[in-house]
């Protein structure tokens, strides 16, 4: 054996020993606790002992956004300025590498040929004399890329270099996956913080509206003289309980999902699909909670309208016929495009001292009920308001010839929250509000007669004079 051959064998043996030692060192590094950037530096330094790597880049890949983020970069020309930058994937060498899902070793001629064939539109690596790219891949999913390149003919990478970097990339893949997992966790935590902040804000608003509801309920209880007062409270609770129950369920579901993600994370069992599903569930839960909080607020606002503030009610003398005509004039835009007709019959001069606003609201609600519930869209309806004076009270008879009501509807019509059109947005507060205004504010009484397809007749008895005692101080 010649001395040159002997020297070559010794050099090969030394090189193989160096490669084996480098691979062992990299395996040990992967088991150490260190940040990805520190690990990348150590791996780069270790590989550089067995191959010339002056230019290296490790980038994370987001398939959904088609973006790459440079996590580690060392380059003779650009230095480290690209570290941390996120750029669109683009039709270059990195895109070619990711789409191929295979390690690639390219010379300058290879790169130019790819560009000539239209497989890449431009070549960021055109100045490279030698280029190697290896994907971080697991279960056919690309998580990032490892790229090394040489700008000098003195360093041309071989197939052995490609194998070495492929081995390194295979072992770094778990590190990359963990890095992406950490980033996703940070995004989840940020979104959760935002969602929790939103829920807290909505809870404060809900607490405020609930306080207003309690105040309104207190006023209703003080004024209410109906035997069905208990049903009013139950009705309020029932109407509000549904959206609140949905909100509680949504928040509970969010808590359960969060605990599940935390458990999976601690066990290292959380994958990208689980995270995606979790984010979708969080978004859906927040949307449901928001819509039901708004629904509860809308219900509360409608309940507030039921309360009549007697402390601000003004009593004045009214010419009832003239006042009714004024009310109808103000309501004319509501039914002027409809075929229905309203007439008023009033015997002589009928005057009384009463609460004008309450009388207006009673008649407005009665007319609205006829238009919404009594008349069909194709039938011409008739409404007649007849006013007479009997001894010391006024009798007002309101009659329409609409669809009428059956016995069960008549029985419940003045109860709170009873409506025949709940599925069309009816709240069931209109007739109940009429009853409260007549019996409390106007200090009168009201009766109802009706048959199916024969319309309704409300008879309202009002005193000639409404008297209020000044409220006692608390």
C-alpha cells in the first residue's frame, strides 16, 4: 500500500469519526433544555466542524397563511437581519422545496434551469454556487425548512452533505413542532385573554341591566294589583333565564375546553388539529355568549317600559273626544297605508281630569293589537271607539271586527308575557301594560269580550277625576 493511499484512508477514517462524533453531539443537544435559538446556534457550530456552513437559515412554515418566519439566520451577505421576519412564501426556491417535500441539493446551474423551466419564477439563490434545502416534515406535514448555501466555488456540497443535513433536520423536526406549538399557545392565550376581557365586560353590563331590572320589578310590584302578580315575576325570570342560561353554558364550555387543552399540553398530546378545533370552539362560544347577552339586554329594556313613574305623571282636564282625535291623528302614519277604518262616537261634551299620557298609551296599544293580531293583510278592518258618561265615570268601548279570540286566549290575555305570536317576536307585554295603566294609573277597570272571527270588545271604565296621594318619604 502506497503512502498516499494510507494517508487517504486515515483522512477518511478521521472524517467518519468526526461525522459520528458530530451526530452524537447533536443527539445530546436535542435532549438538553435550551431555547430554540440557543439550540440552533449549537447545532450550527457542531455541523460546521465537519462541513463548511457560512450561510444557514431555519424558517417556520405556516401552511394556512402560506408564510415563512425566519427563526435563525446567519449569512455572509445579509448577516442576521432577517431573523424574526415573516414573509409570503412566493414562487422561489423555498416554495419549490416545500412543494416537493423532499431534500434538495442544487448547483447554480440547477437553479437557473429550474427558473428556465418555470418551476420557480425567481431565484433568491441565484448567487449561490451550491444550495441545500431540507424540509422539517412529519406525517406528510411540512413545519419548516433548513437551508444552507455557499457563495464560493471553494465550497460545493455533496450528496454526503445532503444526507447529513437530512439527518439533522429529521432530529430537529420535533424541536420545530414544539416551537410552533408554543407560538400557537401564545396566540391561544392572547385570544383567551381578549375573550375573557370581553366576557367580563359583558358580565358587568349584564349585572347593570339586572340591577335595572330589579328596580323595575320593584316598581311593578308596588303598582301591581292583579291576582297574577306571581306570574309576572315568574314570567320575567323565565324570559331572562333562557339567554342567561345559554351564557352560563357557553362560559362553562369555554372553561371545559381550556382545561382540556391544558391537560393535553401537559401530556404533550396536543396537535395542530386539536388547536384549530379549540380556536373554532372558542370563537363559536364567544359569539353565542355575545348574542344572548344582547338578547337579555333587549328583554330588560322592554320590561322597563312597563313601569309607569307615577311621581312624574301630570293630571289635567281633557275634552275626551278632542283628545282621542288628537291621538288618532298622531297615529295616522301607522295605518294610513292600510285599508282599515277607525271611527269615534262621543255623546256630548265628555270631560275628565286624568293622566293624558296613560290614556294615549292605552289607545295606542289597543290599536296596535288590532293591526297586528286582529286584522289580516287582505281584509279591511273596522275599529270603533265609543265614549259615554254614566253617573260618576266615563265608559269607553273599544271594538274591532277582526279575528277575535277563543276562551283560553281571553282567560290569559291580561297576564304578563302571554302572546299568540311569540314565534314572530311578540313579547306578551302589550295587553298586560294596558291593564296596568287602566287599573293603576287611570284608577279604572277593564273588561274583554270576544269570539273567534267576531272581533274583540274592550270596555274601559274611568273615574271623572284621578286623585293621587303624595308619596311618603322613605
